[in-house]
C-alpha cells in the first residue's frame, strides 16, 4: 500500500513540475481524437507494464511503474531487471511495442508545441521570417 501512495505522490509531483509549455501542448492536443487515442494507448501500456511487473516479478507498484517508464523511454538504468522467464519475455515484447508508442506520442506533443509557438508568434506580430531579415 505504501508503494501505491508513493507512486501517487510521485505522479502528482511530476505533474506539478512538468514545464508549462509541455502541459499546454498536451492539453491542446487532447482536443484531437487521434491524439487522445494515442494518449490512452500510452497510459494503458504504462499501466499494463506496471501491473505485470507488480504481479509477476513481485515488485512494488512504484518500482514496477519506474521500470515500465525507464524501459519505454529507453533510459534503462540497469538497477532493476526481470528475473522470471515470463518477465524477460514480456519485456522483449513490451519494448518492441511500447517504444513506437512513446516515439509517436513525443512526436505529437512536439508538433503541437511547435504549432502553438508559431501561432503565438503570429499573435505578437512576429512572422516566421528568414534569419537574415531579423
């Protein structure tokens, strides 16, 4: 139970510390049904990995979420590793499917942030001019 409370607190801290621009881009992107579907898939994938490692590997929810996150973002610190055959096999498939989702999600958020920046420049009267004209 402490693992779940720690995971909830960590999630709250991360949400508060997320840069404002990123948060705005995500909120804006959530209006797009295609992005919403991708967002849900990322959440479900992280949740599935967390639950799998919690049940099969016997890790705490926090460790399971941590491992799922660092695996999908390809950080892989190496401090945790699956020990069961099921855990190792799951991890292989989890990586192959999850990394594509994370890359697509990051691309969608980056595109929204660039679009938001460009619209902001237009509102301020600054157009996208070539560097030599600035």
